[in-house]
C-alpha cells in the first residue's frame, strides 16, 4: 500500500503525526487543481518538505535549502516516502528519538496545477506545474536528477522564468508562517515574535521595496504585492 513505508517508520503512540487513511485518488488523473504544501522542518538538519497531492497521497520531497524564486537556482530535492493527505495540515513537535524528531511548521499551502498528464510526468521524472499558494506562485519544475552525486532518489526543484520569478532572491529565510504569525523556529518548539512597526526593512532582490516590519502588506517598487515572497535583511538606516 502507498502509506506502508510512512507508517513503518513511525510510532503513532508517541508521535503526533497523523496515521492517515488509505484512500483512492480523490480527483481524476487529469483534474486541473490539487492540494500542495511546504512544511519547514527543523529535524537533525533544517529542511523544507515539499508535498504535492497525487492519487490519494502527498508525494513528498525534502528540500535542504528550500525553494528559490531565482530560475537560475536549482535546489536539491530528495524524494521520500508518500505521506497521507492529512499531513497537509500538520504542525507540531515530533518527540526526540522518533523518526524526523523536531519542529514542523506549515510554511505554505495552496493548489498546484499540472501541465500535462501528472501521472505520466511523475513516472518520467519531469513534473511541470503552476503553484497558487500564499508564498509560492507561478511556474515550477521538479526533475529527477541524473547525477550520481547523491544517494537515493534525487530531484531538482526550480522556478520558471515568469512574472513571479525574482533574481538572486532565496526565500528560505522568510519565517512568516501560513496563519499570519511571525515565528522563529527553535530547538524543541516555535517562538512567536512581536512585530515592530517602528523598524523599516528592505527586501533583497528589489532595491525599491520598503515595508514596515509589522505591516500587513508589502509592495515592490512596481506596486506588486510581495509580502510573502521576499527575504528580509538588515534594517534601513
């Protein structure tokens, strides 16, 4: 069964992770939109879990450096076991000595729209799709790597060159979670930070962008909403 490996690795009497239900694909193979999420996971090493709903499960990749908005940057994405659909809502702390022990934070979620037949593309190791999330938007690619540099099933995640691409703009340092709270991940838990409206920040990758750190909306010099699509750097003087 699709979730056998996922369940074999976990003790659900100790871990708060969902066991999940075995279910058939909830949508036709060529349905236009389906669920996706990205979870920030502070385990033995910080990484980002990228998940796409497909045929009743969440196809999953561990992305050590997180996704990048720069089309020139290809991120390593290690394909891991399928996860249950219920995992898309999971946030919490996996106890020590359990598989994946550490803090899991829901970093982004929304829908993904495959370009072409997703079943065929997944089998061939070349997925092309659009994301409509709270942070990630536009065209993306997941391509199976042919390099022998990494053990396991290694893929590459990278952005397409479109209106949502930003050159030289890694976004993995953006620690704003999905529900709107500004948080910092710490060992064993999550610490919430109070916004400071008296501090002004500039977004990397766009010299014209200004914002109040506690503001609800950030716009680029071209007036495009970039609230969740930037990496914030030192305060402006």
